[in-house]
C-alpha cells in the first residue's frame, strides 16, 4: 500500500505503533516493523539514555526494517535528560522519532541536524499547525477516543481528522480509536495518511506484558474506560478498576483544590507493577475506547495482515460496490 506515510517512513503499510510506557520494548517494536508497520521503542521506559542505546541495539538485532523511538515530554519537575536521549537515538542510527506531551520545538535543531524525521503527536489542530510550522515532518492526531492523554478539548477524530486534512500540508496519522480495518479505512477517508494504534497492539502475543493485562483488556467493553486527572489539566484515559474508582472519588471530594500529591499513589510507579507483574488493579493505566473492539490476542503479524486484507475488501468490495 502506498500513502504519504509509507513513503515518508519507508514502510510497507501505513500502520504505526505509538510509544507505550513499559510496553514499547524491542520485542513489540520489532514485531510491528517486521510485519510491515512502524514499531516504536519508548525512550523514557528505559530509564537512562544508556539503556535506550542498548534497547535500540536489541531492536536492530530483531529487525532490519525501520523503527522509531518515542520521546514523551513530561510535565515534570525533574526533567529527564532529553538531549542525551536524542544523542542515544542519533548514535543508534534511528531515523524516526515520535514526540508527544508538549511541543518538541526546543529539540528540533538537535533532531533535524541528525537527519531524523519527526512525527509529533498532539490533540488539537492548533498544536498540529504549530508542529508543522516548527518543521515536523508529519503529525499524529490523537483524538478523544485515544488511550493515554487525549488533551482537554474532547474532540473525536471524526472531527479532528478532516480539520487537520484541510489545514495541514504535512502527512497526517490518525491516532486513537483504531483497532481494525474499518477504523483504518474510515481514517483514510477522513483525510489521514496512516493510523497509529496503542491499545490494540498492547493486546497482541508480541507485547511483552503480563497475560493478565491482555486478559483484562479482552474482558473490558467500550464503557470501561475513565478520564482521570482532568482537574489538573493532565487528562488521561485509563482502564476502569477499583484504584481508579478511589482516585475519582478523591477528585470529586477535593474539587478544584486537587493536588497531584492527593492521587500520586494511584498514578506514579504503577506501570511496571501492571505491565510486568500483572497487578492490573495496582493503579491507573492507559487504555483507549478501542478496548470495546478488542476480543482476541493475535500476533502482531496476524493483526496487521488481517487489517490489510480486510481494508482491501472494504474498499474494493463493500465501498466500491455502493457506486455500482
Ligand atoms: C498502556 C499505554 C501506554 C502509553 N504510553 C504512552 C507514552 O509513554 N507516550 C506516548 O506518547 N503515548 C503513550 N500512549 C499513547 C499511545 O502511543 C497512542 O497514542 C494511543 O494509545 C492511541 O490510542 P489507542 O489506544 O486508541 O490506539 C500510551 C497508550 C497506552 C494504551
């Protein structure tokens, strides 16, 4: 398949795996890239730039296809050494970086001088336009449906994507709400050049996470996500569980006086416990609305092959048939 995204990244299919904390290791990234998509290692999960260098080497041993590294810019007091992470990316020969969290403007000279293609993931048209203005090669538009941080505007991709398509000239990736061929074809119709999936890739045999995480997501429905941290303007869509219920109760009680320290126990250091130990009730962890569409645990290759075969059938069969 050929779109502006397959051309830009040199990949077979316009399907990307977004950075995922404590999920985006070499196992998943290489499986996605080997299956024709664009896999992504999540830099901050590695803890240090040295560990990221090792993970990049491990991934290169597992695939000869292009893969990306995600750099998430956190709203943190003790900021990670981003410039050193970028050096590790550059020295590891990685040519594609997914940025997220806040504008990558400060780091664009470092990234561009290294010949790195930057795809910035953002949740609003104004931020997408800004990303294009500062030289990003593509934007990933994270709609309200997405797992992780959907922003504060609550605009779903049905609206964001056509707006982005009519206002941007760089290629657009639709992020959030896609789990199958129907979603991918819809996003392409809305103006996207490719799709980014998080939650769907988490529920694959190649995702290096505990089986209980995958089983919890297969069991969940489209009504089982919640939005947390809205009073802090750091909204996150997570899977519902007892910890999340307690967190929401605290948010309700504290109202606008809520401080991050009130809920820190339910949001900090949760990921390793959930993803590696399988303590799915340990706290809040990201999950998109697509969880309602996920009913099986295929390999990444089975998933991507299925999406591509069904997408072709939808376009050449069902849709073209509508015009006969
Ligand atoms: C468990 C999990 C962890 C995530 N961690 C990150 C992260 O560290 N950085 C980031 O930019 N996005 C993160 N995301 C967001 C994904 O990269 C992607 O944008 C999102 O999942 C797309 O929505 P979907 O889940 O509907 O496919 C995470 C998503 C999930 C489900």
